[in-house]
C-alpha cells in the first residue's frame, strides 16, 4: 500500500463508523426499554397496578429477540477485535490529525471545525474501537433515577428472567450438535449474553447454570458469528463474569481448551468420512426432491403430499445448516488457532462447500414449484394450528367460572386465531407466539396437544422463510478469508477430471463474496476491490487449471502424432491415464461479468500455438494439421484452420541475408564446385544447412533480379578488403625473401629437374613457415593464408551461383512464353482493339516485363569477367611487383591444403565431428582467380608442379610395394601392417592431389586460362575494330534488317 493511502481510506471510513455509532446507541436504548417493560410486567411491588396477570406467563419470544440483539453487539465487538489493520490505520489517522492540528491552514481546514471533529473521533474510539460495545450496553443504568421503574431490586423479574433462561437453555442444549439442529447455536450465544446481562443487573449467580453453560463448550468448541469471526463461549463467560470464573478450578478451563484441540484433530480424521456420508445424504435428498416435485399432486392425498414436501424441504435446509456449520467451524478454527490444514482436509472441505451449493442450486432450479408448494404448505400448517387452538378455546368457553385471568387467556386465543387467518408474515407469527405465551397458562392445552402445536408453529416459521434461510445457510462469503484453499482445490479438480462439473459449484461459492464487497466504504469505489478479487481468482485459475490443461493437451497431441519416435512408455495400463476431455463438456462458468469457457480457452491456446509454430517452421504444417484433426477427434475441439501456405518456396538462407553478412558466409560455408552447392562448416543442430541454385533462384524470385547486381557489388567490396590482407602477406619480408629465394633456386635447378618444381622444396617451405609462429589454435601463417584464399574462392563461387540462380529463375519464369523468337507487342494489339487507358498501361507493363526477361535469359551477365577486369590492372601494375611471386607459393599452399583436407575427411569417421568436411573447392577457385588476376597461368604451369607431385608419390608407392613383396616372404606381420598403412597413406595423398588438380583445372576454365592477358587484349582490339566497321557499313546501307533476338 502506498504511504498515505491508509489515512485516506480511514478518512472515507469515518462516516461509516458514525453510522455504526448511531446504530449501537439505538441498540442500547432498545435493550433498556425492553428490560423496563419486562420489569413492569413482572413487578414484585404489591402496590403497583397490575397490567396483566403474569404468574404463569413466560414471554419466551421476548427474551429470544433480546438475546439476538445482544448477539449483534457481541459480534461487532469480535469483528473489531479481530481487525488489527483497522486499529493500525486508526492510529495513523489520529497521528495525521495531530499534524493537521499544528498547521490547519496548510491543509485548508478551519480550526473551529477541528475540535468538534476530534471529540467525535474520541467518542467513536471509546464506543466502538475499545471492544466495549457489549460491555457498555450491559453496564447501563437500568434503574430509573426519578423513582420510575426499579429493575435491580425486582425479585419477581429476576426470578422470571432466570427461569426463562433455564427453560430456553434446556430446549437448546438438547438439540445442540444433533442432526435436527436449526439455529440453536445462535440462540446459545444470545443466552450467554442474557446470562451476563442478568448477572450485571441483579448481581446474583447460579453456579450450576454457569457450569452448564460452560459444559456446552465440550460439545460446541466454537461458534461462527459471521463469515470468519469465531467466538469461544468459555473466553466470553470467564472474561465477562470474572467473579464466577474464580469459583471454577483451572483444570476445567484447561479441559475446555484441550477439548477444542481434540475436536480439530478428530475433525481432520473424520472429515473425509463425513464428506462421503453427506455426499450420499445430499444425493439421495436431491433425488427425493426431484421425484416429489415432478409428481402430479393427487386431490385425494393432497394433505399427505403437502406434508411430504414440507418434510423434504426442511430436510434440505437441515443438511445445508449442518454442512455450513461443519465448514465454517472447521475452517475458522484452523485459522483462529493458526494450525495448518492437511491437503486431504482442504479437499474434503471443498467437497462439502460444493454440496452446500448443490442444495442451494436444487432449490433455485425448482424455485417455481417450491414457491407454489410453500404457500400451500403454510396454509396447511396454519389450518393444523387453528384446529388445535379451537379445541383449547372450546375448553375455556365451556368452563363457566369467570375470572380476569380466564378472560386474558380467551382473548389471547382469539387473537392467535385471528392472526393465523391470513398470510404467514413474520409480524403475524410473532404475535401468535406472544399470544400463545398468555394463552397456554391455566392448562388450556393438554401436554399431548401443546407439543404438536409448538412443532407446527416451528415448521411454519421454517417454511415461511425457507428460501431466505436456505440462502443465508448456503452463503459462502467466508471463503473470501480462506482463498488459500482455492489453488489446492483446482489441483484436485485437475487430477480428478471425471467430476469436473463441480467447478460450477465452487465458482458459485466464490461469487457469494461479491455482495459483501459491494458495501466496502474505505475505497474510492467498491469496483477497485472487486477488480482485485476478480484478477486474483482468474490468475489462480489460469495457473492451476487452464494453463496446465493447455500444456497437457498440447503434450498429449504431440506425443500421439510422434508415436513413430521412441518416446516414454505411454501404456495406460502401466502409467495410468487422465481423460481431460471431461473439461470440454462443461458449460461455461459464470464469474463476475464474464463466462469462463474452458473449451474455448484451450482451443484458442492451441490455435495460437499451432499458428505461431507453423509460421516459424513452415515445413511442420502437416504435423500441426494432424494435431488439429486429432484435437477435434479426441477432445471435440473446433479448431480454426491456420490458412498458412501448405507448401513454400525452398529458400534456405536468403540472398539478402548472405549479401549483408558475406564475410560471415564465406568463412562458415564450404563450396563444392561440381554440384554448385554450399555446405555449412559446423552447426549446433543435428543437421547442416546447404545452399544450392534452387534456393538462390527462389530468393531472386522473391526479391527481383535487381538484387543480383547488388550482390556482386557487395562481393566486390568484400574482395577489396581481402586483397588488401593478401597484399600485406605477400609483402611481408619473411615471406617475400623466401619466395624470391625459391624462384632463384628453381631457375638454377630447372634444367637438372626436367623443369619440375621439387616436392622437397615446397615441403621445406610448408614446414619452415611454422617457425615464424603459430596461433593459439595451432595454425601457421600459411594455414591462415590458405583460409584467406579459400574465402576469396568461396566469394567467387557465390557469384557463380548467383548467376546460375538468375538464369534458373529467368528460365522458370520465361517458360510461359510460347515462342522466344516471336513475341507479339501487346500494347499495339490493345490499341488496335481500342481498349481503355488502364488496359493499355497494363499491356505496356507486360511488354516491358517480357523484354526484360528475354534479355536476361539470352545474355546473362559475365560477372567473372567483370571481377577480373576490375582488379587485374591493379594486380598487374609495377607498384605491386611483390604480388608477382604468388605462383611460387602455390606448391607449398597446395601441400598445406592437401594435409588439411585429409585431416578433415578423417574426422568424418570419428565420434567428435568437430572440424570434419568432405569438400572445400573454394581454395581451387581462389587460386585460379588470383593466378588470372596476376596473369600467371603460364608461370605456374612452367613449374609442372602436379607432375612433380605425381612422380614423387608413384615412385614412393612402388618402393613400398617392392618392400612389401620382400617382407611378405619374411612374414613379419607388424612390419607388414606398417607397410600397408604407409601404402594407404601415400595413395590417399596422391588421390587428394589429383582431386585438387582436377578442381583447379575446372576452375581455370571460368577465367579463360587458355589465353594470356596480351592475347586477350589483342582479341579485344580486333572485336572493337570489327564493330566500328559494321556500324559504318550500316550507315552506308540504310535498308532495315530483320530484328534478331539474341
């Protein structure tokens, strides 16, 4: 709570406290008035005028109502005593008032208004918040000051008061804790209040009666006054009559306390059993109620039928009362004594709450028939009462002796008769009760007549207020203070889905909290409180039921669809099964201003999940469609079709994505020259991504052909950066000096070596460069240089793939054009037909698209030539002479590449495949491209490097074979194995070199390796001259030629 909020809330609450104060004051006046009236009726003063002869008259109803009023005051005391927050906020509010007092102008309050307000607060605090509401009532001055009514000295009244209390207690005690108990507990609270009042007025104490009152605590350990307010009679009696408490031994007080704890323990053990018993009782009662109310009423057995209905209605009410008492007493006792409840107890109590609401629902469902029956039953009971009274009246009239007392009795009976002839209202029933208090004296009724009459009147009371009483007993607003049980209850419902329909009853019980909340006065609007409550309940429902249900249904559908995979054991006979489909047959549950439709909630969740996951991985569309169908078949859910495309362009990595991150792409992917495919180097997934021409073509189709030129532009930018590093490496003193030395060496020895570059020299360079240092992951400078060339080659491979993809895309688009040689002009045709301007515009657009397609298809851009032409002048310029040494580094580079390639391929057979690969043609592509840029194909070929390698390996293989033949006669197995391994390794090396040679030869074709730069320039000049001649010829000969489509 924000600071200052509690004071604001208390400020709003003061007006309510003022209203409560007025109510309490009025209660005090009524108590005094009633006591005075009774004191005047039962006066011990012989001289005082007698209003009525009261010697045998006992106004039981009067004391009962007085007891009810005292119960209200006791309840108010208990509520305030249990409300610690109210007291804390009150203290803060008073503190605030003090600070206002010091500076009223700051708060905009007039000082003269502050004093009366403080006095009012003081009065409210003394009267209400000090827990003295009941005490102040009984401590009032009951004796009139001016010699009016004398109460405390009135021995007749004291005796009558005590007699009535004992009579009332005797009738209540017999019924307490019995199945037929109706409202005896509430009356018991009233009797305790009256007993304390009697003691306060007359200062006499009946120890035996006091002990009897206390003994009830053994049978009834606690009484719920309202909602969560629980009342202990022993505490009350000891506190209010300390004089009597002294007479008690401590042991008996302690026994009561122990009894309470034992009651809780016994209750915890018997709750499940009680719940099962009540389940049977209530179910059979509902069946009986249904059958009785469905039957047609027979005229000849009308009275009997009414009597049966009356008994069934009362039985329903009694069950409701018993259930309500068990639930409230148990829950509130646990809360009051701060003892934890077991899950079993919570579940049992929640079941009892459901039964309670089921009873109310039964009355509500048949309310039309019940309302109709209640009127007839009341009439029938009135008839029975009238019959008994008329018999007694005849007896009085037949006795001819006249006396005032007899006249009083007769008048009372006539009054009762007249009152019963009419609707059975509360007021009329009260008058009948008071009249019969006078009318039953002088043995007007025989004992066997009086008891049935009292029973009939009791029934009349119950039946007349049946619906209201059922509503009060079935009101579960106390659950507001026990909301902690709701999550456990939902978990239980989820586990036992079979009877999920009981959710309706629990939500009906939770709705009972709302009317009480609507009276909240401490907030700006009670809507705030309702909103918080609504939010809390919905959050718990989502967390403990709906979300769990959604997840479980989704999991079940997934596992069912993927049964072909090896999953956990799903055999229902071994692992059990939960049929959650029951939740989807429930009617929507009403709560606040919404309906909770579990079926709709789960359907929406699955729809949303399946849709989102399908958009993420479109290839899973079939799986999710299957899961949708399964959800409909198994759970009856009406799923929405996702309307996502069931097929999709196989796009792989998007061209745009690669273009933006080309530096990442060339390092993470490996190129295969023959299949024109890129394969991911490593991945955290179980599969590697590949990119082929089809992916690129689909991507170009998505973004348009314009993206091709942009991609080549990006590649050019990338190559510029890479060539800068390439130049730096070649310029390095260590590298340059070695290369110059190698060139000089080759020139010196080439005649002796048959113009072949020696293998040993290249091997020496490859090993020697490691001495210059290696990176933390064990790579030499030559390894890094090889990687650089591979990346350059990968970039060129990507450009090649872009071109192939473009042609692929164009060919698949142009296949709809019937004849490429003869394409009609749609714009002209449309104009001839005289169609609208829009159609002409569309035709023009179509013509432009077709001409664009045919041009792209026929020509195809020579991207390689462009990328050679753009870099070649710089590479071949005199200022970059250090690059001319490149051809001599190719032999050690190829050696390095072959070693790397063999190690990568060997890793394919190992468990840890980190670094495994089977292709890396980017290296061959890179070498071919750089040799072309430097125009060094002839220089490289002059080394006859691959011939040299072949000769070296063939020679070694023959030598090993020869040794093998020699050793096979000696039969040294270990040596033979070593020989075999050596032979195999040499063959692998030779094979790798051969593969590299083929790849390099293939790559050279792209860059026209058959011609040197000088020959290319000569060819270019000749072409230009021819074109000039042709154009001059065209000018001299103006005859139009047929258009030729390339």
